[in-house]
C-alpha cells in the first residue's frame, strides 16, 4: 500500500494503460493511417489516408483507392484554400505504351470527386504530385514513402470525362509521408488508468 501511495498518478496510469493494452491484445500492425504533407513557395497542405484501403486498378499502371483518404487541406495562398473530409488517393504511372502523351513520371494523386467536395461543386478537385519515372519501382501500391521533391499540378474544376479544366497552380514542392499515431488510443487508456487509481485511493482513505 505504501508503494502505491508513493507512486505518482501519471506513472501508475501509464503502467495500467500498458497492461490493459496487452490484455486486450490490440493489434496496431494491421492498419495504419498516413499523412502526406507538402510545402512550397506560398503553398502548403496535407491529406491523410488508410493504407489498408482496397485498390481498384483501371490498368496495370494505375490504381485508385476510393474513399481511402480523409482530412485534407490545400492552401494555395491567394489562389484559394481547398479542404474537406474525404478523398481518393491514386497511384498513376503514365506510360507511352498506354497511349498517354503526357511525360512519363510516377504520380501520386489526391482526387476529390464532385460528389465528395465540401461545399458541393459540379467539378472534381484533382492534384498531381509528379515524381521522376522509376521512383515507385513500377508499383501502384498505395504510397508509404515518396521522394522529397515533386512537381505539383492543381486542377480544381475537372469535369470527368469531358475536360480536365484549368490548371490553377503548378510548382515545385517538398513532400513527405509520416505515419499517424493511433488516434486517441493511449489517452483513452490513460484515462481509464487514472480512474482506476482514483477509485483505489478513495477506498484506501475510507
């Protein structure tokens, strides 16, 4: 009892949280949330996505991850701010053999369909992060790493399949992908641990 009284509440709560986590057999390796961030001259932003989203391949060189993304913001300074809570990561490897006349690059896209935009819009919001050909080693799996530099093209008024609309922004940006910690898991367990210790001390004082 003396040892329990001497330990600080945060320390005991942490121990309780770890024990509870092990007891509940929480497997955090099965799924992970990633945050893609970019920054350039006068622009910055991010989007997050779940790496377990099932991809749909329209061709060997393109895979879309429908509604696999969420919580995005593209701050383009004077050109506008675009943000919302849902989107679609796409990995696209444009190649001449597919009849695509665009330069051959490895692209990581953030697409928001017209029906997904906030506020509602008749157009899709599509962003291309162009990396040098070969950066993704021929894979269209959802990205967990990217090179540090990309060319960003932003198209805010895409009318599928009729027109890609106007190019609002193009420029060099610095990019990175980070794994997001498990949302609110540890604080929740610590809260339970604190409640447990509080109740224990109440009993000892009576």
